[in-house]
């Protein structure tokens, strides 16, 4: 069995689990007599613990290799889901979500694995595109599967995804070889999850890219949190229409990241320029969607789907190249944490603005995207190249010269 398939399966099961819980978890939790606040806290506790775990697990994968950390993370995910399925009380529901949150680093490690085995720059971006497309498939299948399984009994979806993750962990143990052959055993990973994030934002080669990633996360979160409310307020459309729209977005994402990425975008356009231009188009799409005309809204949604799905890949590729191979896992973990920050703040901000005027959340998203555009333009003009986490190119050049002189 292909090792690439095992990694894709890992990502798919993760996303499938997320897709399953969206429609099912509120009803399952309410069966324990819990309130809506408890449901919200169960969603939040996963994000909080994944924020802390991602950079730590990524750093450990740089030190001891991707394989052991990934397998441990997959098995932890399985344990989290199975505990959730058998939970006798609300306290055990929280324990299950915390364990799953602590294992959330398996996504950036899976990304690191595919970057490790890429033969060239185009294959790096293509591998990231496959992960993005897997996300699209998972988010289409997950909610549907969750709804079908929950018709038998509410805990069945969690049993299903738990045993699926367990099988995936066993498969990875017997099939998956180590990909990070240049791992540095002497490298000391951080136990404090905040320290690598702070250090990354202090690194001259990374800070603008990570700041742009944060702005991008805020823009998407502001959109996602008010999408259904907006189409109901402006066009009188309900949940069925929202589901159709989101399914369409998933189809565009899959096509864009599996076929168009390699055949069109990376073939005819330079990656850095493509990223910058697409950020400007993301801002334009949000403004278009805010106008309040249904036909123009659909055009804006299509434009947003095409552009943001490519940005996810090109920005990830851009930042990891600047970080260097020795820090690739750690930086992908940091990017995951930064995305968690955006996904925590964005919905609150978007919801508050929506209460003032339904268009304001989209206009705010446009401003965030425009800010990301400006940050990358500045970074491009500075022309900084590939470095390592916390070390600038000039420092690397000096070090290399000293080595050559010593030799």
C-alpha cells in the first residue's frame, strides 16, 4: 500500500470526524441534559488544546521523526472519539474532546510528511493540494454520514470514526516508513507551546507570512460564522440553500486543488505573484458578496472558493520553505495554532458586526484579506529567501563563511 495513501487517509479521517460532529454533537450532548453553553464549550475546548498541542508535536516530529509522533497522534485521536462514544457523563465528554485536541497536531505532521517525500517544488505544492482536496471530500461526506449513522443511535458516528482512526493507526504502524531522514536528535523541542509561536513571529523571514496567515484566518472565520445568517437576512434562504452552496464550494475546492492547481495555476503562473494577486481577489470577492444581490453574491462565492483554496497551499508552501527542513514540522504546527487563533476571534468579531449590519462582517473580511495582501507585498519587496526558524539569511551566510574559513 502506498505511504502517500496512508497519509491522505489520516487527514481524511480527521476531517471526516470534524464533519460528522457538526450536525450530531449538539443532539448527542443534549441527550445528557446539557445546555447550549456546554455544546459551545465542547467545541471550544478542542480548539484551545489543539492550539497548544500543534507546535509542540510539530517540534517533536522535527527531532525524533514524523512516523512515531504521527502514529501516537492518530491513536490518541481514536482514544478521544471512543471515550466520547462511551462517556457516562458530561465530564467524560470533555475528557474525550481534550484528548482529541491534544492529538490535533497530526494534521501539520501529515503535511510535513508529504513535504518530506516531495521530489521538487511543484510536487510540494501538489501534495499540499491533495490534502486540501481531502478536506473538501471529508466536509462533504462527514455531515451526510453523521446524519445517517445517528439515525440508529446518537453515539454510533463516534464509534465509527473512533474505530476508523484506530485502524488507520495500526495501518500506519505496519506500513508507514520514516520520511524525515534528516532529523536532528540534538535539536531540543519546546515544551512551552507559546515560545515557538513567539519565536516564529520574531523571525524576520517568517513574521510577515505568519501575520498574513492570521489575517487570512480572521477573514475566513468572519465569513464562515455569518454565511447562513447573511443569506437568510439578505435573500430569505434557509439551511437547505446554505448546504447546497457549501457543497458547491467543496466541489470547487476539490477540482481546484487536485486538477487546476497543477494543470493551470502552477503551470502558467509564478507562485509568489499568484499568491499576492489571489489575496487581492479574495478581498474583492468579499466586497462583491456584501453587495446584497443574489447573482453577484454567487459570483463572489465562486471567486472566493477558487482563490482561497489555492492561497491555503501557496502560503503554506511559502512559509515552510522559509523555515527550512529542520523546522518544518514545528512551523506547520505554529501555522495550525495561528489558524486556531483566527478561528476563535473571527466568529466573535463577525457576529458582533453582523448585529450592526449584515454586510459589515463581509466588509471586515475584505479588510483582513487586504491587510494580508499588503503584508505579502512588503515581504516580496524585501526579497527575503529561505532560512531557518529564528535565523535570518544574513546570519546563515555568515555562519557558512565561518565554516568555510574554518575548513
